[in-house]
C-alpha cells in the first residue's frame, strides 16, 4: 500500500487564487480547498519534491507555516468525503462521488468519479471549461475523440455519454491510468474506449473528430504539430490548462499552426479555447 504526504498550505483570501495557480503550474492537478488551506498530496517515493515545493512558494508563503504529515492511501477518500459535492455543467452534466449518488439532480449525463491521486473530479476550473465547450460544440456529426492528458477519464466519459461512438484516452501517469480503467467501467464506457499510457507522438490512432487537451500551455505548444496531424480536416480542438496571462501566446501558436480559433471562454485565471483545424 502506498503512503502519501499531505501538504497543507495556509492561504488568505487574497492569496488563494495565486497559490492555487502556482500549485497547478507545478503539476499538482488535485488541490483541495479547506478552511483557509490549500492541500496537495505527494507520494512517499517523491518525498524529495516537498522541499522544492516549499522553495517555489516561499515568495508567497513562509516555509515554516506549511504543515506536512504522512498517512496511508486508505485514508485518502476520508480526507475528501466531507468536502466534495456534485458539480453541474450547463444543467446537462453532473459529476459526483459515489457517496453522493442519491443526492444528484436529474440531468442528461451523470458521471461517477471518486477523488483519488489523479486529475478529474470536475471541481477544477480547467475541467469545467472543457466540459462546457464540449456541451456547446459537439454535435451529431462527431464520432471519434482523443482525450490528451486524460487523468481520471472524465472528459472521455462525458464525450461517450454525449453520443460519440469511440474514444482514445492517453496519459503518462500510472495512477491516472489505473483510476481511469476503474471509472470507464463504473460509467459503462469501457467497450468504447482505448486507453494508452503514452504521449500523443507515440500513438498510432489518428483522424479524430475531436481532441480535448486539458494540460498546461507548454505541453500544448510543444506538441501542437502532433495535435494538428491527429485531427481530421475541420476537426475540433478543445483546450484548457492555459492561464489568461498566456492568451496572446497560445492564440498565436494555434493560428500559426493551422487552427482557427472559434471561441475563448474564461473561468478564474484560466482559458478555455475551441479551435478548428483548417
């Protein structure tokens, strides 16, 4: 059984957003907000990252104020259960943990995801932005989707439940792969999904109607040629994980790479972008 370190970072109202964004950019996809703290988790095998994290935050938070404790994996859900509520997207999608199943409002698409050590409970603004774009712009002509950086697979599950015939989900994180296998089964989409622990340049599948990429701007930028090649002509790209401060740069990357930007939305400090391959 894996052990984890819990890192509790005290934040004021004024600093919450800035620290949250800093943690996200450092690679912490699952961030819990609780009583003026932001909480992240690091595997025991990566304990050396704790000091680096403290150093990265020292301009915002004193190292001495950061609380650290070690606990076993079995306690993970108990840390979340009292804090996680269903998330609703455009009154069409509900994302909920298993213990909230009986409390979910009636909507078209229900997705059961328990919080674990991978990204995708629906509470992060970037996930919500992509789901909102999917609700607005996926239509009956769309059949085939790639979920690039799939985490728990929540975007894949949503796409299939919206009517897509099949999807490919890719991630390089072992926990994400393990969790998504479970959630594809729970949500009844396993037979329509191919899952790879690979980066986009290493997969053979192509000619996608849709690519969703909820990953940081640098990864999108470094792999934009592969994203372009994998999409069919006229295919749709939904991205987030891009900060509002990076708007000009990412729009230029898309434009110079053969994409036409159709929609830009914002939530907190994050962008959601819908573009099409020209």
